[in-house]
């Protein structure tokens, strides 16, 4: 899928093309050579390549009083990579890791220490809001990184 949008920054309009993985015949958009040739064929100057490796829920255990009180924290976690290619020079200008997490909830257990307890699970309606907030946080972080690189 290729989608064109117009985006204006500081009174300078720059065409931005959003390309999903499906735009490549085999769905593999991660190879730098393919990304550079794809951008050059469309006469682009830069390509921002965002690869999300993992979006998941994870649970971390904290022992408050050994053998007596435990606290489980649930987090939504997103990890990935951000790469920016300069197509005129044919090189990657930047390659950074993306890592975001949002705390969902704390659950306390007294003398039970059972990580599979149903009380530790997050309801489906709360998961939707949690993942939406995680995606928004990741998008904000990516935009901030791109802005900081553009100032250099």
C-alpha cells in the first residue's frame, strides 16, 4: 500500500509517501539496499524506515516481603528500530532503537506468588486503551527523534 500525503513544516511543504510492507512484492522491506533503490525510483531525498519488532504485555515481579507479599506489575512494551536513509549519498544517516513501555497495573498477592493467577490478567477493554496509549507514546518518541535529527 502506498499512500501520498502533503505535510507542511515551517512554511515549506514536503511530499511524504507512507509505504507499508505490502508495497514490496515479497513483503520484506527491511533490507537497506532495497529501501534505497525503492526511494530512488520515486525520486525521494530521504527515507524514514520504522520497524516494530515487538508489541507485547509483560509482567514483572517485585518481592516486598519475602514469602509473604508480592507485587506484579504489568507493562505494555514496544520495541523496534528507526533508520533514516539519505538517498543522494546512499547511506543510513541514523539508526536507533525504539523502546517504549507503559505501566498498566499493579496487583498484590499475599503469600500466594502465583504468576498465572487470573486476577493478574488485564481485561480486554483495558488492553485496547493500553495499546493505543503505547502506540501514541511510540509515535511521539519517533517524531521527537526525527525532529532532533533534522536539526543537526
